């Protein structure tokens, strides 16, 4: 069977043997058995049963194969190994093997006909609104035994830095784009998959982007073969890129580093399959300011005719100068000398120091966005007119007939509030006609709307919707607008409570850029489901939902793209870095039979085990209006071989507060676990993924309900796990820092060290300096109005719910990390806490990071923060 080992093909169940067991083929490795465990049974086919003498325990949601699940060829042949059956097994380098040619494909077809089980006639699967859901998971081990010896806990600073360096090399998958189908001379189909990844480069102190391409052979129903096409290469200076609808052209927005005393330039390029056909210097044309490359406003959209490009840029500002500016002597030049004819703008006197509002955290250079169109043939750029003055446009795309532009418009009157991570800002969907400049409202104008997506048949637009104001993140609605009937329907409503076996609701910052199935009726999205993230397909006509990740290992799934029903996703767990998965979306009604294939694998990090546990607060801590709510926590523990004593516990509540830890790859928790710490990630009541009732239960109860949930969880874990109760520390940022500081003061005997990043410590003093003043009042339980000032009682309420109320009771040493450019929780919050602790004799240290904002996401700041955090914990926990 030479030449077969490199093939990658799905495979079917074999019929049970006389003893009730199905034996494994000797060529199947651990990975194939892992996938075999979760192979979905075929309706009407012969059922697989465990042996009669054994009782089948509940199937865990991990990767370990159950002992009674076996497979063999129907003829019982076991003389020759066949690798790759069941999934695209990686080679030792982590990449799947390359395609070997048509003879192997024909041989694979023969093998497939021998191995597949004939499907017996039987009833069709029952029609349900949500199908194929797993049992509620309990404690479990997620990964197979590590293939290599687990290293010991590092003892020197250099060894700790090396652990961080090693784990930080794992890249994150950010973008995927599927090329056109190509038909081979043998009638098979394949397409290319272009992916973009990002990776921390500690030596250069920056995040680097690189691309890698793959080939995917498919038959329209399943992935027949997949593998990499070449090696990866770095992407430099690309801000945005987008392929045209036909795949024949590609548009790239590129920045060109500035020379001496010159500002950075932006070029808009158009490429065909083997050359650059256009390169336009947008800076020299001076039609607008910088082009937006963020995911809040930014876009780069091809017209359906592929003759025009649409993007968003900052509106051009008039030049301003001092009243006493002296004029420089003018040199005579011609338009031919300069290359571009220039019109001299008359500078405005007295406007040099006028304040320009911006959109807050990470959007400080965004003030007045405008829609711009490039005519590719003539290279002419025009700024669209017709957008109302009170709106800031973004997330734009071409209307079905290319006669206008559809966009989201955010109200910026009376003033702009922070927009990043705030899906509650008043906005609506609009259409502006290119010829007459008429602007038409397409959605309600009293809600918050974002992430519109046009169907492949150009008939329908889906978008997400929230209530304006209120919690910044919440359970969202999915609505659909019919372009031709002008009718809007509700596809999915808000889900009050998450229950296993039903759709949890939509909790995502955006829909995938391409989310529609080829039938223009179904769409695919990912959403938090308690402490994991899953992928669902939604029927926009009936509202039926089906999980596409119900029978696969538990973790965090994210949809990258879907094109012609070829689905690309990212998967990770707390102990396994991101991997690349592909699948073909089955036909309507058969979605639960989806077959995922691993295209780019990543080995699990040894020495880490993890589990998800569910907790119910005591009766006295129940919310009077929202009784019966529970919450989750993810516990990462170092392997027993890592340490000979009980490990210390690091407690990490998330920020938000309306956010969630999902069971995916996170650098800090994984690195801490590798250094011998157990890490507890708490999704207290108010977290996303548990239903809208949970979200609504927290405003007005911050500092009490969330604090009690974390403390209850910590006490329960210390009782049930072999952890050192005398060495417990807190680590948190933003609202997680708010909770950490609260816990230090309210439970000073539990915690012995603390590290906080940009913490909220005094809501009353934060409200006048943050880019989200509405957050301060909403989470305190007060109503927000732009023209209203808090009264003395409200100021008092905000202070009483703040950690500063308990600062006199703090005993544990505190390390603070502050971003100088933080607009969300200004660094004066941390300085206020620092001075209060110093005045009370508490060991305190402050790290100040210039050029970093709220997330402290700069590569250098992130690495320095980790090392200082670890050394602080080791010192004060006496490890």
C-alpha cells in the first residue's frame, strides 16, 4: 500500500464483530482514536454498542478514547497500516503531508468504498429547533498523555523567562480566505486557503504577521485531502487586504514608513494574479486623512462589478495656524514638477489648538469618519456626500446593485463616548445613494446596531442588535432585512437563561466577515456557551439552530470564514494553542453530521490539566429577582510531576464585568501553570454566555454579588482540591482588578499577594475622566443621561461600591501595572490606590508603561508585566 500513507480522508464506522466490539486498525494513532471517539453515528445504520459485560460510563468531553470504541475493516484485514484515516494527522513538523497525485486519490476512493458502512434504511433524524447537544460536562481531562517527559518547575529567573519565551512563540490565527475552486483533469475540485497569523517577537518587541497557504481537495460533501502549500512568510506593512468577489484581484492598504520629518504614507494597491496593477499614494492625493484599519469602523469593500473600492477614512481637516504665524517665501513650482496639481488651503487662524473629540480607548485617532470610493480605472477618489452630520459611518459595503452604499451610523451627539467593546451605543443601518446622495434609514433608530452582512444572492442583510445604553455587552438579537420587500424580521431573540440542550444566545463582538451558507438561507456564527465557545448554524427563515461543535472536544471554537459551504475555524484549549480546522457544511437538516478536519495542528503544552466546574451560590446570596442563577470556573492545575508539594493558587476574575473566560488558549494562565501555579478563572454571575438574566443581575450589585461569587468559588476549590490554602494570590485587570482590590479588603485573611492591571478602585472619581462615564452609573445601578450630573447620594453610592471603601483592611502586598495612555480606566485610578496603600504601610510597587493603553498589550509591556508578576508572587507567597 505504498503511496497511501499521505492521504487524508474521512472514514466510516465498521460493523461490530460478534463479540460486540469493533477492533482498531493497527495503523490508527492516538489522534485518530481521539476523533473516533466523537464520530457521530449515522441514522439508520447499525448501532455501536459496548460489550454486554461492561457498563458504559458517561462519555467525557475530552480527547481520551473510551476503551470499548474500536474499529476495523469489514473483512477484518489488519496486515497493513493505513495512516491518516479519520482526520488529517499531522506529521512530526506539525503540518499535514503534501498531495502525492491522482493515483493516490484513486486508491483512496477504493479504500473508502471498502471501509464505509452501507447505510441501512431507517427513520430520519427528528426535527428539533436545536439538535445534537452534549450532556452537561463535569470534571474531565482534556488532553491525551503527553508524548514527552514533563519538565520540572524552573527555579531561576532565566528559566522562567525561557518558559514565557517558549509559550509566547505559539501564533494566533486571525484571518482566512478561500480561493476559487479549480477542477482537475480527473474531475476533482480543490481550492487554496490563505491564512494570516500573528506571533509575538520578543527580540523585536512587536507582533509580527505572517501568512501560510493550504490546498483543500473536496467533493462538495467532505474534505477529501488537505495540506500546506509551501512555507509561511512574513507580512510587512499591510493594514488591510481584501480579495475581489471573483478572486481575480486583491486590494491592499499599505503603510510606508516615514523618512526624516515626513509623516507615514498610505498606499492603496490593486494586484492581479501575478503583478501589481495599481499603486495610489493616498497621502499625496490629500482627499482625506488616514484610512481606518480598525475593526470598529474600518472596511475595504469591492463593488460587485469589481470596478470600485469602498473604504472609511478620517475627514480632511482644514489647516490651522497661529495668529502670529509668519509666512515662508514661496518658490515657483509647476504641477508638472510636483506630479500632482495642488490647491492651496487657506490656513484658519485661531483653530490651532481646538479640541477634537475622539471615540476613546484604542480609537483616539478616530473623530469624523467619511466614506470614500476609489474608481480603479481612473484612479479617482471621491468622498461620499449624503451622510447626515450627526452620524459617524463605518462597517460599509456596496448595495446589491452597486447604486449605493449600506453602512452603520453611530450617533455622536451631544458628544462621543468610548466605542471599543461597547455594543450599546446608539446606531442604525443606513443606505446612501451614490447619484442623488439621499440617505435612507433601514433599521430602527433607537437601538444599537452593528455587523451587517449581505447574503450571497444579494437579497438579505443580517445584523446584530442590542438595546442602547445599559450593559456594554449583553445577549444580542439577530435581525434580517429584505432588500426588495423592505421588511425586517427577527431571526433570534434574546435568551433569558442558558440551558443545556438549547441555543445559549448570541454573545459575540461581530459576525464573521463571510458568514452566509451558499443557499443564502443559513448562516454560521460562534458564541459563548457558558465557559466554552461553540459554532452554530442558524436557519434565518425558521430560527432553528444546530451546534456544529457538539460532538468534538470541549474548548474554544471561532469561525474564520465560510465560502461555498467550505467552513474554516480556529480551535484551542487552555493547554493547547490555536489549531486550524476545516469542514464542509452539510445540507440543511444534516448539519450535525459535519466532519471537522485538522489542517494545522499544535501539540498540547505538557504539564497542564484543566477542568470546568459549575457552582451555585448559597441561598442567602441569591439575587431576589433572578433566582436560580449559577456560574462557572475554569481550573488549570500543574501536573503532579511538576511539583512535590501542594501548588499555590492564583485567582483571576475577568474584566468587563460583562465578559467571559472561555476554555481557550491564554498565555498568562498557561505560563503560570507551567511555573507550578494553579490558576482559577472565575466566570461570576454577570458573565456572558449564561443568559441575559445573568447579565441583568449584576448592575447595582458590583462589589457584592461578583465579589461573593469569586470568594465562594475560591473557598470551594480550596476544600476540594489539593491546593495550598496558605499561598493564595489575586491577579486581575480592569474590572478584574476592581474585584481583586475588593477581595483584598473584604477577605484579607484569604489572600497573601496581589497583582492588578489598570484597576477600577474608585468609581466616583473615575466617572469624570473615563471614556465610558455611562459604565460608572450603569454598573452602580443608576441611570445615565448625557446632560445629568450625579447628585450627592449617587456620588456616595459609587464610592461605597468601590474598593477604596475597604483599603484600611488590606494586608497583602500589591503590585500595580498602569498604562500611561489608558483612556478606559485612566492611570490616576491606580495612582490613587498606590498612594492609599503607601500611606498605610502596605508593601506596594507600581509599574508605569508609556505608549500602552488599557490592555497593556504591547509585546514589551506584556512580557515585562509577566516576569514582574511572577517574581512578585514567588516573593510574597514564599514559593
